[in-house]
């Protein structure tokens, strides 16, 4: 139990040090950093549009195949796949939104 607490404390310490050092490094905004930030903003902007669209299409396909299935094992498999698609879409959308939020700090 103590080992886990020590690792968490170490992780928090490393995160704080990284945040402090990144403020000093990115304070001057060199061209490479500015270009990378803009590229990442553009990519995450597209992801925020594509993720729900693709997830909706996949869910629609799975719903149609589930509706045409008669075997109970196929229906339960489609339900599991639909649940996994929803969870993956929520996680991906949250991660993209978080990256966009963090990059908004570097304006």
C-alpha cells in the first residue's frame, strides 16, 4: 500500500515540475512550438468532427445488423460492440477536447 502512495506522490511531483518547466520553455513561443500548436489544433478540430460522425455510422451499421439477426449470441455480440464503440467515442472525444483546451493556453 505504501508503494502505491509513493508512486502517486512521485507522479504528482513529476507533473508539477513538468508544468513549471514547460511554462518557462514555451514562454518565448519559438516558431517550431507555434507551428506544432497550430497543427495540433487543426488536427484535433477535425477529430472533434470526425469522431461522433464515424461513431454514429458504426452504431447505425451495428444496429441494422442486430435488427436482422435472429441468433441470441449474435445479438449479444452486437450489443457488446455497440457499447465498446460508445465508450471509445466518448474517450476519444474527451481526449481531443482536453488537448484543445490545453492548447488554448498557449495563445
